[in-house]
C-alpha cells in the first residue's frame, strides 16, 4: 500500500473524476442554454409585436411595426432552421444536438409561421405602406382586422410557447420528467393556446364588423305603397 504522501503527490492538482463529470455537465448545460436563449428571445419579441398590431390606428406606425415583425419573423425562422439542421448533421450529445432536440416541439408551429404568417405580414406591410404617405393617415378598420387575424399572431405566440420548455429544461428544471408535473404542464399549455386563439378570433371579428356599411333605415312613410 503506497504511503499517503505518495498518493497525495500523484493526485495533487487533479480533480476527482466525479467532479470532472459534474463540471462537464454544467458547461454543457450552459452552452445548451446559450444556443436556445436567442431563439426564444426572438420568438417572444415577435409574439409581443404581433399582439400590438391591431391597436395601431395610423398607417405609418402600422407599416413600421410590420417591418419590425417581418424582420423578427425571418430571424426566428432562420435561427430555428439553423439549429435543427446543424443538430441533424452532427451525431452525439453536443450542445447543438440537445438544443435541436428541444426545438423539435417548435418545428410544427414554425412551419405554420413560414407558410401562413409570413405572407400575411408581407401583404399587411404592403397595404399599410400604400396609405403611409401622410404621417396622420388613419389605418382603416379592414387593415387592422387583417392585422388581428389569428393566422398572423397566433402561430408566432405558439412557437414562442413551444420553445419555452426547451429553455426551462436547458436551465436544469425538468418539468416533463415527472408524470405528476408533465400532465398539468401540458394541460396548462394547451389551455393557454386555446385562450390565445379565442382572443385573436374575437378581436378580429370585432374589427371586421366595423368595416361593414351601416344598415340603411327605410322610412315607414316611404315604405307605404301609395302615400299621398
């Protein structure tokens, strides 16, 4: 049995294996989180900007905000696609692989954003730009109703919600690991999506009703067959 001094001299300056493993996990978790945070920030900002579009009552401000929203949407799509593609190309448990597996839940709503929301935002910006020559030109109710359409804001906000579990998991909180927590978390998320969708639909319908012409009232005297 070697003396204590020789063992200490051999291992001096070296951390135990278990400590090396824990340090490696912490560094990997931080790298994983650093990959996901920009994606989550961009989608959250896009959802917030989209939610405020129908409240804008001037064409110039609506055009400016839709420009911001278009840039945020394209950035979010590019970041999400880049992480997923890089994760598919590399094999292993690298931070980019773990980030890509966390973003799989957000892939479906991101596709809806690319197919439905992005073209609507582009048309909305073009429509607001046609009326934005004067700074005080009011935004018509039809344009605001188009901005409140559920396919504009809802997919963006659902994508932001879908990225949230990956960010929470990367921070070290495993919400879906325990069945007692996973069930209520999924239920709350589904109810949140339904509430957001109903809110968008109600607001869109309220603004769309303002675009209808007022009902014409017919005088009873004029409606009589032979009024003399």
